[in-house]
C-alpha cells in the first residue's frame, strides 16, 4: 500500500541533473534571485497509431502552477488519507476508487506509478467534494454537481497527465492516454458519456438527441487513434 508520494517531482530533479551534466549549463532560471523555477521544454507525445500531441510550454507552466500545490496538499494535509495498492490490470481513475469517511483508496496497475500520481489527483477531488473543500483546488467546483463536476475533474486529470507525459516523461498508461487524447481532440464529453453512459444516462440521451451522429464520429476517431473500440462500446 502506498501513501502520498511525489513521482513527477523526483523525475524532474533527476532529469534536470542529467541535462545539466550533459550540457554543462543550468536549466533553472531565477528572476531577481528569488523567482520561479522554469520547466523543461515539453516534448511531443506519440502513441502506437502515430497520433501525436504537442504541448505548449506556457500551458504546461500554468498546469504545473496548480498541480504542485495540489500534490503538496495530498502529501502534507493530515485531515485525510489517500492510499493506493497495485493491481494486475489497467483501470480508469474512477473504476477502483472507494471513499470511506476521510480516506480514499484506489488500485493502480503494477509498474505504472506515474499514472498513480494522477489517479491521486482524481481521488483528491472526490475527497475534497465530500469534505466541502473542492473549491480550494478546483475553481468554481463548489458550484458544480453530477456530470458537470465530473467533466471538470477529468479535464484537470487529463491536463495533469499531459504535463507528466510531455514534461516529466511519465511512462505511458493507456487508460490515461485515452482520456488525454479525447480531451485534447474535443471528445471529452463523448469519452465520459460513452464510458459511463449508465451513470450519466440523462446527459448521454441529451447528447445523442442534439447530435445523432456524435457517437459514430467519436467511435471512428477513437478506432483510428487507439485501434480498438472506445470504453463502453467494447464487447
């Protein structure tokens, strides 16, 4: 069982040391002697089908600006506990999550600890919602419920994974790749309403009434990108 740790942060330090040793030049910039630390330049992300994502440095800085304080809260706040155990198979962030009182527990596939750190973000949001504190970490989240809240949380989870993959060279994890590529290509609603159609039945029905061809377009895009059926449509 694992409790509150920093994976991306450790990778960042190791990567910076490697680059510094190779280039004999500092990557860390300071403004006026006490400024903020710059991030390594983001790298393109590519998956087996050849589909690529390109992250902009300015956007990664903005994501990092909320990601690190949230991880600090996960690591240091004594008012709750997030625990995770390894499992044999991959899963999506919501599939193995259980919340009891002030404790969230989830499973992560063995060997994918980078993904586990992003699963922590999702578990943290769910805990903070239960504790009435989500507005501290998701601006406007205190006013959201149901599908709207789930979409906002998963958009943040997707952004955190984009940061991890493009900047910190996190090990690819297919369930999060599916979420991230869907979000970056404008299919986040389709991803959620297909994978979790029973949970968000009314929203799914409204989506299909508004655009009857939306499901098939999403399915074709997903098949082209991941060479398999989307979650929720697999036999």
